[in-house]
C-alpha cells in the first residue's frame, strides 16, 4: 500500500466533528417532531425512547442538552439514510399540501371576483364539483359582501373547495 492510499483512508478530526454535528442536528430535528410524525420514521426502540425522553425534559436546560448529545452519539452508530429519507418525505408532503391550499385560495378569490368564468375553470380542474352549489355559494358571498355582513358564505365556499380537492 502506498503512502497516498493510506492518506485517503485518514479522516481529519474536523471532518469527524462536522459529521458528529450533523448527526446531532438530525437528532434535534427528530426531537422537534410531533409524536404522529415521529411514528412515520424508521427508528429503533432505543433511539425512539431517547427522543421521547428529550421531548419530556425539554424545559430542563442542561439535561436536555446532554440528552441531545446522547441522541447525536446514538445516531453515529446507525445508518441514518432511511431516517433522512423519511424526514425529507414528510417535509415534501407538507410543501405539497401547502401548495394545494394556496391554489384553492386562488380559486376562491377568482370565483368571488369573476363568477361563472372562474367557476368553469374550477370545474375544468375538478370535474366532480357541483356547479350549482358553487354558484349558490358565490351568490351568497356577493350578497353578504354588499350588505357588509361577515363572509360566512366565502368561508363555506373555501370549505367546499377543500372537500372537492380532497376527493
């Protein structure tokens, strides 16, 4: 084995510290998750118990810090690829859900501003939507805004758009 090949196998102390820091940050991300989302991540029982303990002792400053370090140390001994994959899938699902929500808000605003043309655009995107219900909610919302009443029909319209998009 030549000297150059041996140098490639050596990992610097700085690289080891950076890797350990990344593992600890991954552990902090896991600790910040809600229990329902945590259940979707492939964790062994020992690591899950450590994360749940960290969530319980979050208010004790020093104990929490040490628990995070322990979780980081535990993460170094595990294959974190599946954990990182599951975290990114959760994040992507959240972004996709937000995008749909914003699109539905745009549809609602267009329907309230343009009426039948916007209703037709929505029906083109969601053919199973009830045109009659959309037109009824549109008329009620316009009537309420002209009378200066609270926009309950506009809220109902948005709720109906969400129901249609969820199907």
